[in-house]
C-alpha cells in the first residue's frame, strides 16, 4: 500500500524553490485534438498532491529523450505535496485567522503604521506649531465572517463563507490629530481660513483645508494647474487657456479663456463658461511668454465635508444610497480629534447593493488606500458522510439471506467508518420489524461474510487521519430512530448533527425514510438544535460543517449528505495599507505523497491502454508511437510531416486523448536535443510561462514570443 509521509511543521512553506531553465517559448498552433491549457501544469498529472499519470518514452528513443523524461519526473514528483492547516503570512500588512460567524474586531482593531505599511505617523505644521498626527484603521463588531447556517448568513450563500457587515461603521479609517487643536493658547481649529489654510493628507490625498468646525471641514476641491501665457489645459471637457497675467503682487489678476469665453479672474472664485476658477499664484514679466500663473479650476472650487455625509472627495456620489462610504468627523476633542471615513452599508445578502465578498475578493477604501482581502480558508479537507435511505439490500440475518429496508451509510474516506473494531467503507442500518423499533448495523467483510452489530455499539466516523467522532442512536418511538453525529467532540466545532429515520411499516423489506413523513420537514435534519430539512441550498455552519441541499435530497425516500472538516475551518483575512506588502502561505502540516510502487516511467511498447491514465509523451512521432497516435499521425512520421518546427520542439496538451477522458502532453523536438530542451523547460514550470494549448520551445539561448526573437 502506498504510504504518506507527513511533515509536522508549524511553518512548512507551500512555495518550493523554483528551478530555472534556459529554453524559452513562443505561441504555436497545430492541427489536432481539442487541447487543454498548459498553464494548468502540473495538473492533471498531479491531482490533490497525488501523482495521477506517468511519463512515456519511445522504445527506440535516443538517450537524450530518456534524460528529458527524468528531468520532467524530477519536479513532477516534487509536486506530490498537499498541505493542511494553511496560514497566511503578510509582511507589511496585518493577517489573521477569523472563525466563521465571528467578527473581525478582535484581530483588526486600531491598526496603525506598525501594522500597515504606508500609514502616517508624523508631524504637520499648523499655524507655526508642530502637531503630531497618525492614521489608524479599525474593524468593528459589525464586520463579520458570514456563514449561511448562522443567524447572520443568508441562505443563498450556500457552502461558501463571505465577509460582510451587519451594521454601519463596520470598518473605519481615521486621520488622528493627537494634540488639542482648540485650546485658548493655540486656537488652531478656529484659526484655519482661506488666507491661513492647513494641509492634511487624507487617505494619501493632499487636502488644503480652509475652514474647520467640530463636525465639518471645508477643503479645496478643484485641481491646481500651472500655466505660462498661451498654454491650455482641459478641465471637465472644456479648454482653459491662460491669456495674460497682470502686473502686481501675487496673486494678481489674470485673463482666462474657457472655450471662447474670456474673463478676468483674481483670487476669488468666479464662474467662466461653467468652470469655477480662482488664482493661487502669479508671476509677471515684461516678456509676455514668461508670465506664469497657478490657477484652480473645476466644477467646484471647494467643498465641505460634514460628519455623516457621503464621501465625495474621491469621486463618490453625494447620495448616501449610492455611496457606501461616509464621513466621520470629530474635531473638538481635547486630544485625538480625527477626520475619518467609514463603511456605512449593511452587506449581509448576496443581492445587496454592496454585497458581501468571498474568497479572493476584497473591500477597497477610496483612493485604493486600504484593502481588506478574504485570502483563503485555513483548510479545504473534508470527509463526506452520506446516509442514503429508501433502498433495500439482501443481507444475512440470523444465518440466512433476507431483503431488508436499509439506510446505507458511507464515507468518502477509505475505511472511514469504524464499528466493532473494524474499519469499513459502508455500513447498513436496519430498523427491525418489531414494535419496539430497535435497530442494528450490518456490514460485509472482505470475504463476503455478513456481520450484525446490535445498536448498543457506537458507530465511529473518521474525519481526519486517526481521529473519529461518534454516531449515537436513540429510539423513542416504534419505528423511529434518531442518529446523532457528535461533531462537538471536534475542536472548534459547536454543532451536533441530528437525523431522524422512520420505517414505513413492520414489513422487513419496507423502506426507511428520512424524517417522519414522505415530504421533507425542517425537523428531519437538525444542526445545533435548529431544523434545516427544508433549506433549499447547501448550508455552512461555524466550524465548517456543510449540509448539502437538504430540501432536494430529503424528498421521498431521501438521503442526507454531511461534510465534516478535518479541523475547524477559519477565514484567512489580510488588511494592507498603501505601503509595499508581500504574502505567503504556510501549512501546519505538509503531506509528501510517496510515488513508491507507482508506474512513473514506461516505454510506449509497455503501455497496454493509453486512455487509462494521463500521459506525458516524450519524443516525436518518429520515435514514440503514442506521440504519433495522440497527434493523429502514422508511426513513424518524420521531418516536416510531424508538424514539429525545424530546430525547435513542441509542447502540446491534448484533452480526451486516445478516445478516453484523460489528457496527454506531447514533449517532442525536431531532434533529440530539441526534445530535451523542451523537457527542461517543462521541468522548470514553476518559473517559466506556460500558457495556451500549444507552445514552441527554442533555446537554450534565444526566446521567441509572438514571432519576435529576443536574446537571453
């Protein structure tokens, strides 16, 4: 039996060192079967960390073909690795594992520059004073991981977790002014004016503030443009031209033309042909061409941000119902006054205007300043347990065969059931015909002999290698048996699964149904004490248990499918700021799946059923008969008739090869050396750019891409 070697490493890194190669690629086309994408390599030859294919070399192949096959195998077998317990590690950002149906506040509160690269912690000059300021990001209890089986999750979310919100101010950015800016000595708050503005950096955007109050501030909205006389700029679709600059103290008056309408403008805002314009600075010279001005121009020169209003500063709509971001402003504190922006939308249903976001998706603050990403789940390893009711089975009872109504209990894990000190794939539950309604378990051993186990023996289910939970049964009414999957024994899982089964009559062969009636009912299946028998979608519960489509599965005789995680499932969440970050994935355990005893390399003459496995075919149609067959050519086929470019090699992926459902990957060169170059390129797939269904390899000194050659 193939064995798994498990490395228990707290920080076992998923990524492996890349191996470089000298060969390079260009796109190529070739007639043949429907092809897969080379970018998926090493899939399908490695699936879920297990080798699922082999390499085939022509019987009369050159030694270079054989060495090329060994090169391919060297990294293909390295890919036979699977990990459990993934953890996201972010440098320059903040990451954490958040349990399902839990808020992000505990892990992501008061994040500052020590947590998120690029956030400010500095001083600004304000009315000749140096004032300490810093930025923070804070997630509240309203920012949560949603699961469809919980009170804050929607049915349609099914088996997937999402990040959503259950109230306003779920996550907030704050520009914090650490000192009291409104004391009798400083009076900085009321001292801000158009003539004496203060410049702040809000979400990385430099903002010139001209007025402040406790819950509001006014800022310059229009952009500044620096123009010499005769120069133009397009503002809101209209052409603004500097015509002249008057002599005098800066800022002096200037003459501007906006799409043919000409006006004299000074330091006070004026409307010129639908564009608001004001002068910030001027330079006068006797030489007309040297005269210069700095002007502000736009739809509005300034705007006022008020606590609770929608955030327009970054191009947002001014209507709350059309803008999920709003201002939060508190500028009259004795310390730590702030200007902030908060996420103000409730997003706990998939059809909300601002819907929750799933794995691989992000919530991005205005100006792309802060990003919250749902990176991954900590594990995707599950055992599927199926209770299939309504059928019959010929089993041995009391020494003779008898057709009985049964519930067939099976596991997706080999030998995943454990009863009477025996590991099994399938167990049958029989509700006896007597009025008392006791039940028994039955199974068939490797010799075909049946065994009957009374109901006092607990059935155990393996959810992780060597780890089991109990299935306990009770029978309170004749013909009714209740099975309880005691998953609360698994660390991090808080819900037991309870399933009711009813025998329709006392006849031995009478079917056993899920629930107490033919139609589905909520009480047929309960998780954590709540009935889910009528739910129309897959249901996800905290901890990671999944109940598959109960409404559809429970109709008629019905079945119950429950997926149990190998460990508590959590969400890997990453929050990053504007600075540089990097993210890696680590595993608490890594399984290296041995290929000992498996067919790894064979000659084409040794393959009796080419369609039975995924095959990597090394060597062209002149030396490898299976290459010829996969390409639809006669064997042997030489030279230009092979479809292989002269002096190069071909990588070609073929779906449904040899009339089956598996794939073939052709690695074939014009010469044996060309074949080996292609094999080396495939060997270094981790760093090379594989894409499309067919590629031409040239090298090792030059690369072709899109028909253009470049030197390495």
